[in-house]
């Protein structure tokens, strides 16, 4: 008789994620859907029945990683033809032709607006007699359906509030990968946050490619009836459903929660939003505000929609309203046509603004963008030299800024044991600075007070 203990093995699902927080949250949703369909997570692709790569197309490096992984899986697919391999994320709709050409043995593509269809595509792939031909890359799919989610953390959670982007920055691959803006219904967002609070989560990060564009595609205003349904105080006035209003409602419904958000667009960073950051106790004192370049001519060619002077005015208002606010940013060097004078304007702005942290990149040409056709490219050796100079300056400023705060006591949300030293705890301040300190693991999920004793680029070591 067969050994029933070993004859049955649940089907397993392996998911590899590249990219931003939105991609990682998409992966949480896909894992939740697959577990709801009876799959178990696999620790290694060799043990999986279904393998999905959730991709990023913002930079070139994740694309190279994807094709390297797909190449390694070719032999595994030859040995196990029943193995199902799929590609999701931003590369799926943008680079479907290249992926199919280089990996014709792959079973399906699924765009980020279509991930609710993942179980359906897996079932179709299981039934088909040969690989290839399954698709779900339509940017016109509705990205808002509720799905199961398997959260990777127990203290902090991501919450999508808006999908896609209706800007058309000349360097950016996102609109061709995620489509135009679609805001989630406010009641759906607030209900999800209620559930997270009930489960014991202490912090949420509101996600959107242009998070402060939330609501501008919702073609209604909230009267007293709608405000009451959302839990707002009755009012005779009619309030537009915008990002600031959403923050106000979250603050009212979950007063003990920490709320962060990423990434806002400077063009939509209004005085109303600045006041919300300053006045709402739940909203953390940290804003990630992409600058990209401090040259107005480069910003114009990037189609960013603001000048450096306008950006500086937002920073000044934020710091006047919230003196201890932490401001982080994105910076691109070597954009086509960028001169040495224009690059030096970015260096001066970094010194003037005194950012708390920055993601710094060399411009990477992307398919389906306007800038890929610009012919005044900056030589690679110049790009690399500029990036190294920017990083050296910025890192020195980040470290010195943290050193100036030594001896201060911060509210820290304890996330758990440190990845680098499991004997110590790791948490984050309200300004999103990492704090490493000694303490019992039972403090995980708690708010504690910790004094900063040592300063680093990334934050502090301290004591309770």
C-alpha cells in the first residue's frame, strides 16, 4: 500500500520580487491569492510547481536579473515540463515581446493592474498542453478588486490607495507599465485600515506612484451623507475627496496608528497637505519628495512640471510647519543634455536642502519613454563620475546631520530583532530613521523611547 504520509504533497509557489514598495505589496497580494487557492510557499524555485518573477522596469539592473533567472530556469523547465513559469510586474506589459523572444518556454505574463487574475492564469497554464500563449497585460484592467493578502510583517503594513500615474515624465517607465491613475474607493481603504488595526498593526504606509494625486479621478464631492458613512463629522459643507481629506479620516478613525506615505509629486504638494502633515498626530514627520534634478532646464526636459525654486518653497514651508521633519528624495544624474553647470546646481541644492537620505541614480534609458530618443547623451564615464561625486557629498551630509542629533530621545516603533545582529532590536523613528538598541524581543510592536548614542548614514544606535 502507498505511504499516504509521503504520497501527497501540496502544490508550491515561489515568488521572486524586484523593485519598489508597490511591487513588494503586489507580491503580498499574489502570495495571499495563491495560498487561498491551496498553494504553499516554496523556499527555493527548485521545489516549486509555480514560479513567478515580479519585475521592475524603472532601472536596467532588475531587468538583467530577470533574464539571468529565466535563463537558469530553462534547464529546469526542460526536466519538468509541468513547471509553470510566469512574469508579473512592470516588465510584463512593457517588454512582453522581448520576454517572449528570450524565454518562449514561459507560461504567462501578467501586468500589475491584472494581478487579481493570477489564480485564473495558473489554472489555465495547468490545463494547457504546451507552454506559452497565456496573457494578462491589459492596462485597462480595473486594478482595484479586493484580494487576499499575506502580509510579510506583523507591525507595519502597506496599503494601496491609488494605482498608475497620469503624469508623463520623459524618463519614466511607469505610465506604460501601470497605466493612468485609478484611486481606490475611500470606504475600501478605510475598511482595510480598520482591519489592520484590529489585527494589531501599529503603522501603515499609503502607497501610490503619485500618492498625493489620490482622489482627483473620483468625480464627486462629499456631502454630509457621504461624510457620515465614512465616519466623518457631519457638516453642511461639501468637501472634495482628496489625499489630505483621506489622511484626516484615517487620523480620526485610528488615532493610535502611525501613518506614512510614498511617493508624492511636488506639483501636488499643496499648503493643505503641508497643514495635514503638521496638524495630524498620526502622520509621521517624514516626507519622501523626489527632486530628480536642481537644474530648471533638466527638469523641463524631464517634464517634471515644477522648478527648483518651487521645490525649495515646499521644503521651506514643510520645515516651518514641522521643524524636525525628515525629508528624503530621488536624484538622477547624467540625464541627456545635462551639462557640468547643471549637475553642479544639483550639488548646491543638496547642500542647501540638507536631505536626510536620498536614492541616487545614473539616468537609465527606458523603452517606451520620450527620453530614450534624446540624442545628446552624457558619456558613461561622466555619468559615473558625477554619481560618485554626488554620493560622496550626500553621504557626508547625511552622517553629519545624524551626528547633530546625538543625545536626543526619539519615539521608536520596534520592528523586531535586527537583521544584521539578531541579539539587538531594530526600530524606526517617526522620521523613518533606523534605531538599533538592546532590549527584550517582547518589545516588538511597541512604541518605546530611545536615546541616540551613535550616528551612521542610515540612522542611529541607541539605548532605551
